[in-house]
């Protein structure tokens, strides 16, 4: 009997371990590559999160969408202008997908905005993302609130930490000029960089800013931007670009991490953000230094368990459990030194 119990417990342990592994990867791909049925299901799942009641207890939060936005609001000064900028936002995009799946029953692919393709458009009104049956178009009126699409009547409430909740809606000022930072030429300059310590600065700069500013309105607010659904399509795209960069040198780039873990004073002053206090610095996992390590803790505001940078470095690993698909037109061009000659290579 004792042996049977032992074998049974061992089997259960093996099954539990198998369940913790990445058994079915979530597909990430450009919005236009989703079928019409998948697009409809995704929009419905987003609306579901926007209607479900808050469970966080955060002051002013009324919906699960508020809870998701709060995760960014509470640590804006901690997760920008730092080496863990890309890993934190990778996990944040994943959490958004987990909530759609676990709370709203969504089982389809997670879309991202193909900003490189749209950077060639003369107007973002032509983008598949900004159509009435997708995410709606640009805003109008003095506050630039959007008036069409499924999210036109979305009510948001949360403000910066310390400010009382106050209702507002999604504002946009689409401008294709600012999407130049997402162009193929801009991307290629980042793909040339060989180390993460230098590469994250490239991705965090013009390439990241382009999508926020091109959409404008709420999406250009460094603190409140996740209230805009396009935020997750934008950061899904940015993560797809980082993952593509990682794949150019595997497995080395699964452990290549660095960069400061505290934003510069200039960045904090420019965006009127407080410096991270001991409530962040004492628990960041980096052992007191100003360098982001694989042990750096990514705080999830109780939406899902906290994880480390090392846990999210492989998108196909058990934490993110995803795979990225790219448009047929997307290419990566890097220049390498071959026999003393600079030679371009396309991937």
C-alpha cells in the first residue's frame, strides 16, 4: 500500500510539473492577419474586461480594465528609462492576454499593430487598426475623444498616484508623420546593436516613442496610456521586435541583460515622476546595484504572480508561453564583418 501511495504521489507530481510547462503557445501576430471572426472575438473579450467589476480594491478602480491600467500607473517611474523596460512590458502584455483568457474566455491569437507596415501610409486613417469595426479612428472636439468604434464610450477613471479618480474617455490625434521611428530603416539601426545594454536604449527611444506619439491623446500619456486598448497592440509590436532581435543570437540573448535599474533624474524631471523609493529599490532583486539583472523582480500588482526578468527572457518558456508571427513583408537587415568586408545579411 505504501508503495502504491508513493507511486501515486509521484505521478501527481509529474502531472503537476507537466501542467506548469508551456503546453500550448499563444500566437501573437499582426491585427490584419487575424480572421474577421478572431478580430470580433478579441474585441468582445476586451469589452468583457472593461465591464467586469474590479477585484483589486484600488481606490477609484471599478473594472478589471482599471485594475490592469493601475499596474502601469503605480510603477511608471520604475519601469521606464531602465534596462528592465522591455522585460516588464513583455510580462504586462502577457498579463493582458492571461486576463482575456482566464476571465473572459478568449482563446484566439493576441494581435499587435504592424507599425512598420503602417509607417509607409500617408494617413493612419488607412490603417486596418484604426477602422470603425476595429479600434475606431482619430478623435475630435476640444478633448479629442474618439466617437466611433467599440471603445468610443469607454469610461476611464484612474489618474496619477495621489490624484483623485475623475472620469475621462479615450482621446486620439492620429498623425502618421510620427510613425517614422517604426520604419524599416529605424528598426535596422536597432537590429545592428550587438549587446542588450546598448540595444534596450535603441528600442526604448525613437522606436518605442513613435507608436505612442503617432496615436497621440491618451496613448501619449506616459502614465495613463494603458487605458487605451491600442497600447497593448503597440507594446505587442515592440516586444515582437525585441524577440526578433533576440533570435538573431540564440541562446546567448536569452541571458543577455543589463542597463540601469533607476531612471535618470532628467527623465523623471521631464515627465514629473517621483524617484523610486526604498519600497521599490529594496525589493528589486538586483542586490543594491544600479544594474538590471536576470534576478530583477517584475511587479504585477497582484494581477498575476511577480516573476523575474530571467523568467520572461524566452517568449516560448513557461511564463510567457507564446510565439510570434510576422508579416511576409517584414525583414531584418544587419551588417556583419565577413573576411574583413562589411556584408549585409537579411533575415
